[in-house]
């Protein structure tokens, strides 16, 4: 019996302690939580510049397989690991989920979709180019627009505010739930649940 293709969960962010708490790294937070929930640890992958953890969502032979990924290439080169790992694990685009920060959505809100533009997000731009398709899934975690005249690039590369951090664990938890919901029940059902906020 041929095994079903796994899901490739690309948590987008930048490696290094100086970026660890940045808004741009929320994809890493969500990938870390999914690894914690499934009891797996990240390690360097031999085929990609990325930390990877292989997990199952649930128990039994039919439980969906997850390949959790934190690219180590910096955000604007995220596509290289995405393409290498999708080939290595034979994952079709419709089972690739990019988990990333989104300026155009209010803080903490989630938007789930497939395809579409990159909205100036360099990680998505790189993935689209390397995968040669836009038809992968996105879990977009709202970080809101920068205050005043702050440059958006500086804003996403700064840490969450003290007020935001009060809710952050809850919101990251909800985003991880949304990833699991897509894997278990499909995009449309997950959108109905997570687009209500």
C-alpha cells in the first residue's frame, strides 16, 4: 500500500537569537508549538538548509504525517528549502502550508487561503519562485500595520510589544490549531472556524 504524501509545514522566520522574538518570526513560534504538541524535536536536514522535525498528527498508521520546517536561509531565501524538501518528501503543492506573519491583517487575526499574491512578503515571494507555483496553502498570522511612519521592514524585524505578548501564546496556540484543522478537515472547514474572529 502506497503511503500518503506528508504535509510540509513551512514556518517562516529568520535564524539567529537577534531575530528570535521578532514579529517576522511568528512562523517559527507556530512550528515550534506543533513540534512540542507532537513530541518531536528539530534537527538539521541533510537535503536542505533547514531544521526539520517529522511528526504524526494523531495515532495509528493512517494519521497524517507532518514535516515541520524552519528554514535557516533567512526569510528572503525560504523557497530553496521549500523546493528541496517538497521534492525529497514528494509533497504536492496542495499539501504545502506556509505559516507566516501578515501586515495587512489586524494583530492576532488569522486568514487561511490557497494561492494568491505575496503582498510584499519576501518569504512567500521566494517560495512561489522556487516552487514555480502560487497554489500552496497559507496560514496568515496578522501582525497589523506599523504605527505612525515606521518602516514596515523595521516593524516586522522588531519584537512584539509588551501588550501584544500578553496574548501571543494564546494566539500562536490558535494558529497551530488552524494548521491542524487544515490537515485534518481541509481548507474550507478550517476557514469557517478560524475566520470568525
